[in-house]
C-alpha cells in the first residue's frame, strides 16, 4: 500500500516534465501532439535517450488507440489497446524479481466532468476473490493509480499517485495511458464544440 507521487509540470504548450513531488529533478519528458493526424500523439522520454520509452497512438491517426511501454521505437514493440470505455492491459510485476504479468485495468473519471482519473485493476492479482478479511477494504487493493489527488482541505490537479512495486513498465504505462485518456477526452470535447 505504498505509493510514489509524481508532479506533472507543463513546460510548454506541448511538453510536460515529470518529477517526484519530493524532488524537482525531472525524471521524464512528455511530448503531446494534439493534432488529430499526429502519430504518435504522445511520447515519454527519459533524460538520457533521444528515443521514447513509452508511446501512445491515438485514433483517428490509427484505427485503435494503443500504448507501448517497451521499446516503442525498436524492432518488436508490444502495443496494448485502450478501448473507448478506457479498458486496457498493463504489465505488472506481481512478485519482486519475477517477470511481468498482464492484467486488465480500467481508467475512470472521479466525477463526470473531472480531469481527475483513477486506474482500477479489473481482476485479482492472484486469481483470488477480493473478499478480504473482515474489517478490511478489499476494493482499495484494486486501486492502482490516481491522476489528480484531492482530500479534505487540499487539491493537487497535476499529481500522479502510483502504487509501488508494479515495475518500470507498469509506471510508464500508467503515465502514457493517463495522458492518452486525457488527450482523447480533450479531442472529444473539441469535436463536440464544433
């Protein structure tokens, strides 16, 4: 139940940086191309490589919105779709030191008109019902990440809370999928406004 907290900072109209909330040193740079024909529309770069470490391809430039968190510029990238209902697959390290497993997830807005998002696991990690012990909150175990954190007396719009232990590909997946969902929402609103 430990989390990392990342601050998303807008650098330009199309570029963001990500750092820990406790340390302003940038960890990643995110580039968002809002033009509908842009492919890829979202790219995440670390500070040491000119090649993206995660990428999102959005409709209508491609028929299905997809994300890649493992060598998107390489020879054999692994693309995972995001449906219109914001269902997707993310790789998770379930047992430290072991390989990743893919699990079904769903992004949802905290309120109908909010840019705040929550990422929920759609199935138990170990194939066991989420019943839990008496007095526990098993549903909380299914919450993997939040974009935009609110509580009594505070609001942090551009803070990303990610549950620890899922691995780097999981964290990159959370970042690129959150940006993909927000950009898809922005495009839908822009289309309705026309």
